[in-house]
């Protein structure tokens, strides 16, 4: 009976060590997955801004894009907000805790603060 107990204990310790080693990689995977969502939404918002600009000769706030039906939602894991917009420029920010990304009228996605860097 004692022999089975020690085998089971050894297996559990081994699994605990493997979980301890794998957990940071799992958290990094989750973080990068959320960032992929933010980048995809920023690209979607960029396309919506370009469409709006083609019809109105100015860029819009996210609220206006929602009102026009060009965007269905603005929050999933990130909060999306228009930092600035006028007839020539726009900047949209995606925030999630301390992970911040932006896109502007050039379509370039920039990392303001990358929470996935270890």
C-alpha cells in the first residue's frame, strides 16, 4: 500500500512541476491571443474610418462609426476609443489594463505599451 502511495505522490509532484514550468507560456499565449484580437479590431476600425472618410471627407469618432452602423461593438477584451480625429488625421487606441495599441490614418498599428513582453 505504501508503495502505491509513493508512486502516486511522485506522479503528482511531477505533474505539479510540469504545470509550474508551463504556466508562464500559457499566460503568454493568452496575452498574444488578446493582442491579435486588438490588432484585428484596429484594422476593422481603420477600414471603417476610410469608408466614412470617402463619404464625408472627414474622419469620425468611434461613437459616430457605431451610429452609422460601420462598427457593431467596441469592447471585447480591449476598450477602443478615438483619441483624436479631424479632416486629415485620426488615432484610435485599444486598451487592456497596461496593454495599449494604436492605429492612425496611415494604417500602421503601433504598440504603445506591450504587456506580453516578459
